[in-house]
C-alpha cells in the first residue's frame, strides 16, 4: 500500500470507529424513546432523564465529530450526500436540535412549552434519530441516487459538481426495505442498550425490574430485525471497484467476500455479535454491568460493518443511477498532505478517550437515587 | 435545472445567515460568562467562602440555559456547509474540513465531557477537580472558537493551499499557514475578547438589576467587581485587535473597507468617517465618473483612514469606484487591474481548466495548465456576470461598522465608570438603569461585527476564489425556503423559551443555601 492508500484506510477506520461509537452512545436516544414506557411515575421519569441527561452531550459531540472527520477525510461524500440527501440530513439535525434544548429546558420554570412538550421532543428524537441515521447508513450498502461530474466546475451556468437524481432528496431511502430494516435494527439496539444502561446507572429496584422486562422484548425484536438484515446483507450484490482504473462493477456476495477476505474484520463482527448476545442474556439475568459487553459488542459490530462498506475495494457510497460516480475511499478522500496532517492530530484520540473514561466513572460511580433526581441542577 | 436560480443563492445565504446570527446570540455569552463563573469558582476554591460558590453556581445556571441553544444552533451551522454549500465543500473541503475535524476532536469532546462534571459533579469529585472541569469546559469552548475562526479567517484570506486541476479542488500545502495565519490570530483575539465583553456586560447588567430592586446586594457588588475588571480588560483588547483587523481588511479585502467607510472615490490622505448618513438614493455600483458625495452629511477625521489603513497619513486608500476601475497603485508597486480585467482573466482560468480536463496529449495539458496557473488568482471572478456584483451592501456594512465601533467605545467607558464608582453605584438609579439597558447593546455590537465581516465580503464565499453563486448545492429553491422557515420558527420559539427561562432564573436570584454544600 502506498502512503495515500494507507492513510485512506486509516481514516476510513477512524470514521467507522466514530460511527460505531455514535451507535453505542445512542443509548441516550433509546432511553428517550422509552421515557413513558419505563417511567411509570414522575420520579422514575426524572431518574431516567437524569441518567441520559449526563450523557447526551457526548452523543451529540460524537455526531458532530463524525461529520467533521468525514468532511476532513472524505470531502466528496460530505459534498455529495449532505447537499443531495438534503431532507434526510435536515430531519436528523432537527431531531438533535430538539434534544439539545429539551434536556436543559424541560424542568425549568417559564419554559414556555411545558415539561410534557419537551419530553415529547425527546421521545421524537429518541425514535426518529436512530431510525433516520440507520436508514441513511443503509444507503452505504444499497446506494443512493446521485451524479458527480467534477468538470461541471468549468460551466459558467451550472458549476455544481454533484446533484441528486430525484426530488425527494434522500427520503426515498426509507422506501428501500433493506435500509428500513437497518434503521429499525439501530432503533431497537439503542433501546436494548438504554435498558442495560439504566439497570447499571439507576439505583431503584422497581425501575430496574421494569427495565429487565422491557429488555427481553426489545432484544427479541432487535434480533429478529437485525438477523434478517444481516442475512440479506451477506447475500447481497455490492459495488466493487477495480484498483487498476477505479471503474465500478457489481459483485455478487460482495460483503460476504469482504468478510472472508478480511479475517480480522470477520473476527471483529463475530466477537461483537457474541458480546451483544452476552450483554442481553446477562442483563436479563440481573447483572448490572451488562451494558459493557453489549456496548463494546455493538461498537465491534458496527465497526466491522462499516469497514466492510469501505475496505477491500468496495464503493462505500454507491450511485444507483450512475454507478461510475460511486464514491470509494480512493476517489473521495482528501489529499495526502491533509490526511497526513489529520493523522498527527488523531494521535490525541487516546488522551480524549482517557478523560472521557475518567469523567464517566466519576459521575456514574454511584447509581442515581430518587433524591438525586429531585435535586435542582 | 441547467442554470443556477439566483433566488436559490439568496435563500441559501439567508438560511446560513439566519443560523449564524442565531448561533451568535448564544456563543459569545457562553465564552464570556464562562470565564466570569470560572474566576468566581477559583475564588471559592482559594478562599473557601461559601458565598463565592453560590455566586459561581448562579452564573453557571444561566450559562447552562444559554449553552444548550448554542449547541443546538451550532450543529446546524456545521452541517449546512454540506447541505447548502456542497460545491464549496468539495472545492475547498481539503482545507476547510480539517479545522472542523480538529475542533471536534480537540475542543468539543473536552467541552462536552467536562460540562457534565461541572453540572453534575459538585458532590462527586473534589473541589479542585470540579474547578478544573469548569475551566476545561470553557477552555474547550474557546478552543472550539479558535478552530472555527481559523476556518472563517481562511475564507476571508485563503492561504496555504494550491489548486489541483486533476481533482478540481484546492488542496492544503501548509497547515501552519492555515492554522496560524495572522488574519486568523487577529480574528480569534478580536472575536473572543468581544465575547468576553458581552459576557461581562451581561453580568453587570443583571447585577445592576438586583441593585435597583435592592436584592442580593452583596452578590451584585461582588459580581460587578469581577465582571467590570474582566470586561474593561476585554474591551481594551477588543479595541486593539479591532484596529489590527482593520489593517488586515485594508490589505486583503479593500472592497470591504471601502463599503464600511462609505468610500466611493478613494485617494491619498483620506479621512475616517466618524459618523454620517448615507444618501438613500446613492448608486454605489456605477463606475460612471461621479464626484458627488454619497452622504447627506458626515463628520470626518482628516487623514485618519489613510493612517489606519496604511500607517501613512498620505497613504492611498482605494474606493469602491477605484476597485472596479483599477489603475491605482498597489502596496507592492504594481498597478491594480480593473474588475473587467479580473473577470476576463478568471474566465481564461476556467476555460483553461476545461481544456486541461479535455486534453488527451501532454503538450495540450501543459499549455492549458500554464494558462490556468497564470490566471488562477482571478479564478473566482470568472463566474461573475458584472463588476457591480463585486460591491457588497454598502449601507448595511457602513452602519453596522459604526454601531460596532461606537458601542465598543461605550463599553470601555461603562466598565471604567463602574470600577471608579465601586459600591457608590447602588445609589445612582439612572446609571443602574443605563447599565441594565446596555445588555441588549452588547448583542447589537456583536451581531453588527459579524454583519461587517460577512456582508462586507460579498459576493465571495472564499475571497477572490469562489463566489456564492458557484459554492451552493443544487437544490430546488422551495426546499431551501421550507427549511428556512422551519429554522426561523423553531429558533425563534426556542429563543423565546430561553429568554423566559432566563428571566425566571434571574428573578429567582442566587440561592443563599445549598444542601450538601
């Protein structure tokens, strides 16, 4: 591998890792979607919101950094997808805007819209955020309707290099069953993780029992949807590219081939699936710390899936209307200089993870009690 | 859609301006108030006095209410570079994306991790660890400002990059030049120090409100003392960096300077307009010989503009007409091209790029590349239809500049006055009202500053390189119109909610006792 190819792979790994961490941290969204399902009393709802309220900023920041890292390392994706699948991204952003203010405003005096409205906002974000993000990520495998023509820059009348081939601007992804299956799977996974997180961080036995009961239902549905998606994914055609000339072609069982060609990624996926299952089972049996195997497992699974989307000469953002316009890590990345510069910056990530771990431990060392939930913050 | 609809450009600009202006209602208060509350908590840790803990916690409560809205509007702003300015994202994403990613890794995580400790960690970590979390939250917020202002400064004065005709984009070749360009350093210092001024004005304004009501007087006096010293220092830094910023504009964005000064006909030994009213019917875009004053009246300080812009009393400052007509001497001794000449060379550069991409043999490629390189400095001009497009909205820039400068001077006097009066201020009802009513003026100055910076550089998304018309996403205008109104309604509603919550929190005042303290 020459220098730029190595760095393209490295940055696809980092972007995938951020995406995987985002899916784990979306237990915050999963928890929001369960406010009324799990919280039977106002006190319980306050505990649930306090538990996720300490973490929403991390999820939010991971999303923003995911966007920033994608922009810096693969600007053609940022330009093509955000400018084309306009409505999907705008809806995702709106969900996150509502979330940001709702945690802070919901219990404040004079909040204009009332506590219930802000909690409905949180629930909307909890359902639509993971569903839309999952559906949008689904297009990494099923493709999207865009055209890229860099020579358009030389046109005085229409110098825009990329455009979307339909007027739905990304909403059409929701009509592709495979995308929808992934969206629903992500939503259900966030709800599973939320139940496990609540069991770990809230010291209220009644609420823990409710969470365990809910965990059984969410886990069953998650497995049903995710395994259906996984089987279809393994059997699907994928978009591959020729290293010699960059041309795109369809390949049967592309993602299965990717897993077989990259044993480390296959191992990552397998270990991840086992860890998620372990988390579910041990959580159901009452182990308080089951969020950790399930959380780490979900990071592994999502990371493995995203690596399969971009590595091994795979087009990570295929165009279904103009396949030769499909985006690969080779044709959409930043320059060697920028990738190298950004790589030096990325060496700070372990330090960032270390202080996040310290803060997480400091705040979650003792479980949340009803008294704490009723304190003013 | 085979041609760009100009209304799409206008609506895309309107949406970005809306988001940016709402975002900038919250960010300066975060940056300014953050430092004030961190100073107060530092005093608490040093002295152990419970009073300072309660004081810091009160300002922290207001900080939190405001912070959420800043975060909410900020995420939209970042992603709008992709959703509404997709061509821009490709054309300069290789350079512009890096500061955004570094902002996320270095600053956002610091901010978001430690703000949770700051709010929820009072009884969970030691006093010193909590103080560190408070400082790290505000350092994270300030670092975030650094990187986004680096990105903005680069758009005002693009450096450290080279155009690559094979990838059809600009690529970074010197990270240090981008991250530490003198324009970025000055912009950061000016913007952050002006945010500190806003935070300080907010603190003294709320404190004076308590003095007017005769409530929380010890708290109010203590807060005024801390904020007034901090605000005075910040206001003086703002004035100094404002001067440096003006010099940068004179060098790199002379049209912005001309618009901010209402300078149609330039020349040597030009005076600085201290105040005045522009003629409503003035035609700023015409290049027909026109010596008629564009002012209904104005007061001018002789030679001051030349002195400030060139550091010479008889220095040459070009006006709007000169910038369009060219022919005046540049600082390096060369003669300036006219707008028409720049546009012609820009069209040559674009045509050369097209030839380069079509060329099948090396000789044709080399010839096209040579033409492209020779004319690339004017590449962006090739997308313009007429020299008139180069003139920004003069009245808006002119008046905004004056609002910013006058209010900046006023805040220096305000803070100095509060420090001189000390506790005697409580007896001066009129002055107390004046300080309370100054709070919205701080926001007005802050917004006016951004209007000068952003409206003044139109029509450029990136100065001289990419005009807005070539930077947008190819969307239906109706889509952008719809999202514009969605954001308008949502942000306005949430702003009203925030103001109401702030009002209630201020009315409730600081707590005098906290359990588990």
